């Protein structure tokens, strides 16, 4: 039972929110780790810019034209908790419980 749930979870798609940039993030950012690494983080634009730059230093092959798309996507969907630009952020109670828990556990190493 548990293993079939796990299988379902692993077989499901990345679960990234729809939007411009999702494909790029899915293609580029899953080469070395899963999107869980990304989904559990919250950063503003500056923070994501620093992370993407770090990933490029790690060896991520990102087209220069995609960098801004990636950062915009991440900032919009995984921005700071009290982001003014994302009305969807206020609907925390509408999300799956598992995501909320993961969300609450998400204390990034480099919280500013
Ligand atoms: C070339 C390999 C590679 C690619 C491609 C890559 N990453 Fe990473 N990423 C890493 C490594 C290595 C770490 C550090 C792993 C660790 O500390 O355990 C990491 C860690 C992270 C973390 C956690 C940072 C932290 O300090 O906790 C985030 C967020 C992240 N990556 C986002 C991204 C995003 C967004 C992309 C796509 C733009 C991406 N990664 C693509 C290699 C990569």
C-alpha cells in the first residue's frame, strides 16, 4: 500500500505549478536533483538569481535566454511567503496537506 503510493508519487510528474518557465525548469533543473529541492524553497528574485547563478557554477547548462524565464517562474511560484504579486499564495489551505507540511518544514539553509 505504502509502496504503491510511493510509486505513484515518483511516477507522477514534477508537480510544478503551470506557467511560463515550467518546462525549462523541469528540463534544466532536474538534471542533478529533483524539483523537491526547488519546491521546498522560498526566495525573492534576488535569492533565486543567486541560486541559479550557483547552479550554473555547479555546471547547469542554462541558455542565457532562459535564465530570466527561470528566475521569473521561480520568483512567481516560489517567492517569499508574503509576496504581493501572487494571489495564489494566500490560498495555503487549499493545498494538499502533504505540501503544507513540507512547506512548513522548509527552512532553507540560507534564509535571509
Ligand atoms: C549541474 C548540476 C545541477 C543542476 C543542473 C542544477 N542544480 Fe541545483 N544543485 C546542485 C547541487 C550540486 C546542489 C547542492 C546539493 C547539496 O548541497 O546537497 C544543488 C542545490 C540546489 C538547491 C538547494 C540550495 C540550498 O542551498 O539548499 C536549489 C534550490 C537548487 N539546487 C535549485 C536549482 C535550480 C532552480 C536549477 C535550475 C536552474 C538547478 N538547481 C539545477 C546541482 C545542480
